C-alpha cells in the first residue's frame, strides 16, 4: 500500500503530555535479572495480523492495541484487541473525543496502564469516525471493564542504547511510538535506513514488536502494509528529535525480563 502522507495517520504530537512523558523512569537494566538475561537471536512478529486503519485517524490506537496484544502473546494468549476502543478511549483522556483529530502516545500509555483494551469482537471496527451514539456503545462501561485483563502493568522511557532496546523487546516488552511523518519514510524495500528530522508536518504512530538477526527493529504500520524494518542508525536519528516519542510497555511492574513467558507460550514451540 502507498506510504503517501495523505493516508490517514493522525498521531497528534502537538497535544502530547510532555510532563507525563518526562516523568517516566528509564528501564532499570542495571539489575541482576537483566545482567543474567540471555537474549534470543531474533523475535518474530508472524503472529500479528496485518491491520488497516482505513479512513480513520486511529494509528495510535492500532499501535497501542498491537503492543498490548504482544504482552498477551508472551503470556501465551493470542488475541485481537480493539483498535477503535484504544483510539477513542485515548482521545477521551486527551480531551479530543468527538472529532477525528488524532490522539497521543502519552494518552495511550495512560490508557494502557490504567484501563487496558477490550477485544475487537466487542466493538467491531467502523468504516469512518463513529458518531455520538456509536462512540457511547464502543466506550461503554462494559467494554472498559472487559479491558482490564489486557492492561500493561508499567510504562518506561525507551533506552537510548540499541542493545538495551533489543533486550527490552526480548524480555517481553513492546514499544509504541509517534513521529513526524513524511512521504517516503518507508522505502519500497521496507527498510528504513535514515530519518530526515524536521521534514513533514503530519504525525503518525506505529509500534515495534520484534527484531531480526541483524538487529533491525521489526515495526508495524497500520495502512494495510504491515511489517517493515528500522535500522539502529535510523532509530537513533528518529529519537534524536524531541518531536518524536517512543514509550515501552511491559506486562509486569518492575520491567524485569520474562523469559519464562517464551518457554511457556505455545506460540514459541
């Protein structure tokens, strides 16, 4: 699918809660648990369904729900979480609910750790931004209650060191991120080798759920085109820019690696 900038994206980087983001802690990787951790050579994302946000600016909801799906996956449960619930409930936190004006990474992380995300079978996925009655149905108290099993238990600043980024993912985490988008960010060969900081005017949110043997991050886009790779150099360039945001989510409180999740998961056997 085309990566033209006119495709709906709507990560609203102008509305980010920077006080919340700046208050997050670094992943405590200097602990004994991490020093003894043995990282797999690669982490695949074949289990993830390719998604298309359609004509809705729900990119942040797509990325966030995918990260929460990964936290469930490493526990041994394969689920499809509601992209539209993740988007609208984040908008509610951001004060943006009622128009298709995007959402923020900070709001999504608050939702992930405080509420979670219900299954997509509870909500469906609409063709366009839902009206008031449909929003009320999607954001029902029942769907909020059904979101609790799929909460993230902690949110962290993503490490600057690339080896630690790989450790964090291999240890059970996933990364939700938002960037200033420009046409051509994802090349035809699906390998992002550099990032042009300062280009583009729109925002787009995506996620990182794995990495390959060459230490490239396996990221997912939500325009029906799915998987692409980000090199270590490009990742560093992306987050040298203060307008881009990446937050790591984990399924435990202290961000220690959960290697037993892989041993116990039927999807890794």
